[in-house]
C-alpha cells in the first residue's frame, strides 16, 4: 500500500474526533472531572456547554488531528527516503 501523508492525516483526524466525542461524553457524565473541563478555560473557543461548544470542539480536534497526521506522514515519508 502506498502510504501518503493523507492516510496519516485522515487516520489521526478520525482518532482525534473519536477521542473528542468520548471526552465530551465523559464530561457530560462527570462534569467537574473531565479533560475538556480542564482545557476549556485555556481555549479561546467554546469547547463545552451546549451544541455550539460541542461542534466547535469537534471541528478543532478534527482539524488538529489532520494537521498533526499530515505532518507525521510527510515527515515519515521524507525520513524513509533519507535513511534508505
């Protein structure tokens, strides 16, 4: 299989999106103890409290996952060519 930066980007974006959904479920069940409750004061965007916060957080985490995965995929492709 030809592994490109897109594969790494999409897979990490999916992982971040699923992780965000699981964190938001945990925050809904246990409000003061969740990861998003700890991140929300430091974020310039709303990550919690309602549908708008949920969608904003989901988009932020998905885009961050895609960017980090794309960087990882490009770097690993670059270094695989350099080492061989």
